[in-house]
C-alpha cells in the first residue's frame, strides 16, 4: 500500500499485541491513527508520521519516553491521547512545536518533572495520575488561555495554586484533586463564569471558602473532600444552591449539617459526608431533599434509629448508612424507594426483622445488611428485590448527565464492590479515575462489568448482577425455595446466622459466582443441583449439619477456586482423585471423618481411606493390611510407653537439669501431657501442651487470668481475646483465647499446632515472640505467649515523634530477621501469612518481635501453599492471593513491604481514601510498571518528625515499594531485603 492510499487507520478495541511496527512511519500521508484499547507494548517511535492530525494510543502498555515522536510529529497534530499506558520521562519540552494541538491527554502514565508551559493554547489538558511535581507557575496560565478542561489530579504539585487560572475564561472543569497544594483557595476562580466542576479535594487548602465561588452560577460539582477541614461544616456551603454533587467526605467535621444549610440545597443529587466524625441522630431534614439520588453518610458516629421519613425520597438510588452506631429496626418505609439500587446498612446494631416491604424495592440489586443484630426469617418478599431495575437504568440513560471523573466514583466503587471475591476483585486492579468514571457510568446505566452465566444459556452475558449480603446477624428459620427468584444476583452471603433445615436446590437458578452459607445449622443432603452452577468460583458450606453423600456433581464446577465444606461430620463419600475437587487441600474437608480423600491431598489420607493396587482393587490385600495395622499399633504402644518414661523422668528432674538435657538440641519438641486419670489437675477434656522446660497447667492459666476476667484483657482481634497474666513461676504471659465461633478459628489453631509441633519448630529466635504452650479444653483453644511490655507496633507506628527514624529502621531490621529465620532457616520453610503492624510486638528495650503464627503455614517444595482461604489482612495481602490462592514466602515479602512503607512514613496501609499506601508509595517513589525512577524524598517526610532521617526513611520506603512489586518474581527474597536494610544503617 502506498503512503497516500489511506489516510486513516482505525484499529481500536482489538487484541493487537507487540510493538507498533517500525514501517508504520513510512505512511507519511496518514492523518488519523487510532490503536486504542489494545495490548500494544514497546517504545513509541512515530517520527515519520508528519501529516498526523489525530493520534489515539490510549489504553495500551506502551512504555519509554515520548521524545522520539514529539515534537517530530507535531506540525499538524490537533488531538493526542496517550492516556493509560506506561510512558515515562519528562513532558515539559515535548510539545513546544505543536502549534495546532488542541487536545492533549497524558493521564495515567508515569511522566515526571514539571508541567508544560504551553498548555494555555489547548482546549483540554489532562495529566492526571502521573508523578509530575513542582509549583504551577502563574506564567503558565497566560491571558489568552483557551482551556476548557484542566486536569492536574493525582500528581505531586505543591505550593499555592495561581489565581491567574481566571485567565482561562472558558474553563468548564478544573481538577486539582490529589496533590499537595496549600494556602488559600484562589478567590479568582469565582470569575470563571462557565465553570461546571471544581475538584479541590485531597490537598491542604485552608478551610476558608471564598465568597466569590458563589458567583459560579453553572457550578454543578464541588469536591472539597480530604482537606483536613474540621469543626462545623462551613456555612457558605448552604448557599451553593446551583450545585448538584457535593463531596465533603474524609474530613474531620463533627457538626454543622443543619446549621450550614446544606440539607436545604434544592438541586443536590449526590451528597457525600462519609468518613467524618458526625454524631447524634440522623437528620430528618434530609428527607426534604427531593432531588437526592445518592446519600452517603457511612463511617461516622450517628446513633439512634433510621428515620422513617427517609422512605419519602422517591429518586434515591443509593442509601449508605454503614459503619455507624445505629440501632432499632429497619423502617418499613424503605420499601417506598423503588429506584433504590444500593442499600448499605452494614456494621451497625440494627435489630428486629427485615421488613417485608423491602420487597417493593424492585431496583435493589446491591443489599448489604451484614454485621447487625437482625433476627427472624428472611421474608419471602425479599426474594423479589431487584427483579426489575430497568426503569431506573433507563431513567439514568435518558438523563444523559456527563459523568466527570472525581473522587466519589472511585471511593464508591471501593465501598460497594466486594473486593475480596473474584471476579469483583479485578475492579481494584484497574481503578484509575478514568476507569472509575467508565465503570460507574456502566453500572448506573445497567451494563454489567463482568460476564456471568445465566441458567439455560450456553454463552455468558454482561447482564448486570448484584449481591445479597446478610451475614453476621441472628437470622433463623428455613430458606424458602423462593431463593431461586433472585435471578439477578451473583453473590449471596448468609453466613454466621442461625438458619436451619434443608437447603433449597433452587440456588442453581441464580447466576452465582459466590455463595457463602458458613456457620449456620443447615441439615440434610447438599443439593446435587449445585453442580449446575457453572460459573461458581467460591463456595463455603462449612460449619453446618449437612449429611448424606457428597455430591459428585461438584466435580463439574470447573471454575471453582475456593471450596470449604469442613465440619459437616455426617457428610460421606469419596472425593475423586481427578477433576476440580482433587485440586483442593485438606482444609476444605476438615472435620468430615466420613469423607475419603485421595492420598495426594496435603497432610495425608483421611481415616478409612483405601489405597488401590495397580489393578485398581482394594480387597485383595485385606490380610496384609490387618497385619500391618496390628504391627503399627504394637509399635505405637511401645513408643508411647518409652515416651511416658522419658516424660516422667524429665518432669521429676530439677529445672536446671532439664535445661542441661535440652541444651544443644537442634529442634525443640513438644512435651505433651495426655489426658487421663493419672494427672489430678487434668480432666478428660483438657490437653495442655508445653513447649518450654517449665510445666504449667490449665488451672495455672485460669489463675493467671483470674478466670479470663475482663480487667485482664489487653487486646482483641478477629480470632479472639488476649489476656495478661502471671504464671506461678513469675513469668508474665499473654494468653490468647480463640473465639469458639470465630471465623476459621479451628483452622487457625490447627495450623499453629502443625507449625510449632509437628514440623520441628526450632529454639526461640530473638525476634520471634516465644510461645510457651497451648491448651485444648473442649472447644476452648488457648495459646500462652511471653508478654511484651512495649505493646504493639500498631499503637505507635503513626507517632513520628515517639518512634524516631532510627527506631523505625531497627524495627524493620528486626522483623526482616524473624522472616529470614522462618523462610530460610526452618525446614521446611514457614510462611507467616499475616505480617502486619499489630503482629509486631515490642519488648521493654524496644526490640521488635513477630507474633501470631496462627495463620502460618509450612511450605513444601515449590515455595507455595495452595489455600482455599485467603489469609492475611486487607491492605497487606499480596495481589496474587486472590487469583492463585497460594501462600508464598513472596507473599510475606509483599506484606513486609507494606509494613516498611508504614514505618517509613507513619501512614497506614489503608486510610479510608481512594489511594492505598502501596499505590501512593509507587507513585511518589517513581516506580512505574517497568521499575524505579529517580531518587526522591517524599514531601510527607519533610517537615515531619522523620525529617532528620528523611534520606534513610526514603530508602526504607523504596525497599517497601520493591517488596510490593505486582509480580512475585520481581520481589526480592527476605534475605536480600535484610541486606538492603542493613546498608541503610549509618556507619
């Protein structure tokens, strides 16, 4: 094809990969090139395309600098969209020759350096989500400024923002969100008469709002979130009568919702006051806001009941009151909200029954009532929610409001899409402000964001589906077969309730991806129809009373990545040695003694399993099996007798002689006192296992904790309560009592015993908290640790004065040494799986010791442990866990990296904003998707208690970023991490 045969190339929305061909530059007459939304990589060199007018390479993986192409192709260029790539380098001189350029979008790359001085000639300039820095000079915003869209969000600009922005008289959108601008909000902004959206959130602006902003008669979006505003809501906000979207979330307001007048704003459609410190009852005045579509008051301290008048807002599409202190029943008037898409009331203390009227919410697709005190049956009317959301979606389509990318969309996506469950979790891997806007727009207009399997259809569809989350309540009774009417729901959570009876088979009529029924009292057979739910990925039926044969049809669930049917002791049958069910480890089948497992499942075969011979038969070797069993029994008795004598002799020896006997042993072995009548202090239901040379009894534990008195509590966690006590020999101990009904509590305890006894755990490491022993008392599970006087690192990690930079570095080294021991000096290696600040304790000298091996796992060859349960804590868990379910040493390195970043900055892994610490760290340290950028000292370290050691903390932050690389093989091992940390130490 000659260079003038075709002046337009449109190949967007394909799956082209590899580099852009070099000979493309020979198409010198090419005017239009669109290769967007592919998976192109390589560096960019289009220097021969000197006739190009429109260039769109957005949403690819192109990397490197752009200096090969710009300003070479600038002469006729009008539109350039390079957003959502991996481009690097500077931009401040690349576009100087682009005299005709009007639209430039460089957002979501890794550009750094200063802003381009020629931007005022453009109509649109977007560089959001890069690493640009410095001061925005007033000289950039020239008098003849043509800008209509000016987006600097998500960078590192500092200082005052120039008032000369008023020279941009045509400005429609000004987005400064997520920088480090400070000083006053420029009053000159008020003279930009056509301004429709103003994003000033996540900066450090002063709290005085200029009166001149009231002149912005076309202003529809005002975002002043995350600016550390406190006290009462400024009264000026009540005068922005033209505003439709008001975002004041993530500040520190304590009052002023009524006095400011914001509840009387006539045109508000979205009001976000979440993540503040509001208290008292919910204001009834909100019900008068007839235009309101999205009301978000989550993460405050509101108390009292939900006002019945909240059911009088006919246009409401989202009501989020979660994470407050609300009590009383859910008002039946909620059923009046026929346009409601999201109802989020989780984590309050709501009580009573779920109102039948909620079934009138025909648009309701996302319902979260978890972790309340709701009781009674699920009314059959609830099974009809979300049956016809089309009118709401069509209204949103007709409305045609332009969705402008701000802070609220990303924050809402993170709040309302369940991150812990694939494929929902994929959303979190692609959240840029642009993708948030796009996904949000799709959801509001009724388009699904991932394909689902609908019953009766061979192919998948992007039909929108929702979730029903009722876990953690006191709901009871049998589930109705009407559950099958929830045909628009792909995730159902009913765990941690009191449901009973048989499970309806009609679940197979749902497009389920996640089904969690754990911790109930369901009985009868597990329906074989579950094997028809072909897109099911996550199924938890554990801790129920199911019985009968285990359905062979489950082997048809080829996408199942998590299965838990443990602790259903009457379920019987044989798990096949091939197919999907054979891919799960024994933790999926714990407490099911009637199930036969294949011999290759980890931890060995279950009781009663028969090994087939080479012909596949089991019956011909019966005699040999009996003989071998008898010999094994005889040998076991002999060993027990010898061990009993040894234990007796050890107990009778003085303590100093015991120490002499144990001295020099490579591994410590547990000394178990078996239950029996020979021990006057040990009942048949109590088993105490000690790991040190000084014995203690269950009675000693009771005395030490004053029978687990509340005044001895020093901490509470997801798995139990920790008490402080003193043993008879004077040792101060921390006694961890696991919750009987705690999530996965038995599994945690079993894991701990496996690690510490069955796998030859060595002598105490100086950076590991010593576990003195454990106790089993029926369903009670107790761990006895040495007591750490310095408390938890979590309590002081944000204190930049008390925890100096040198102490922070020492703590990082201590934790790394503990992990080196677990990963490289134990055989087989041990994966901790929950490295975080609260699992690092300090002794009285300030030395750091790692604790809580409850989620530890021994790792066999291959350096991984496939788990059907994601371990760890949100914010610290490596991203690959949600896809591979593998606990690896590199996963521990990722968690350590998050901890190192917390130590380096005093910030927490998750602080309630839309950018987590890992994302922030990568951005400020210049780590793009292809490695590190130049050295940088983050602003957060300057002017803080860590300023003296800013360079050292910057290096610690850099190590943290390396440890949190997306790809596990790109992370160093912990030995390498320790070496890097030691190099930081001043010599």
